[in-house]
C-alpha cells in the first residue's frame, strides 16, 4: 500500500511539467484508492488495483499525446 501511494504521489510534479490533467488526476487518485483498499482488503488486491489504474493511466496518456 505504501509503495503504491508513493508511486502515485510522485506523478504530481509531472502534471505541472507536462501540463497534463491525466497526471494530476492519477497523482491524487492512486494514493487515495491505495489507502482505501489497503485498509479494507489484502495487499494482492491493492497490487491488482494499481496495475489496472496504470493501464487506464497509460491509455489516457496515449490519447493525450495523439490529441496534440
């Protein structure tokens, strides 16, 4: 849970650097969802959820780049 929260939080400066809303949204969503899942369920579920969020994040970033 802690690793997932740190990973999500480190994305916040990139939202400013790349002027990307996707980075800002996921920099906030990943730590919050990881905290909630880490308290409620086991670490395997947290890891699976973070992997799914990263796939969504990657898809949104690809869409943003193609839009430019």
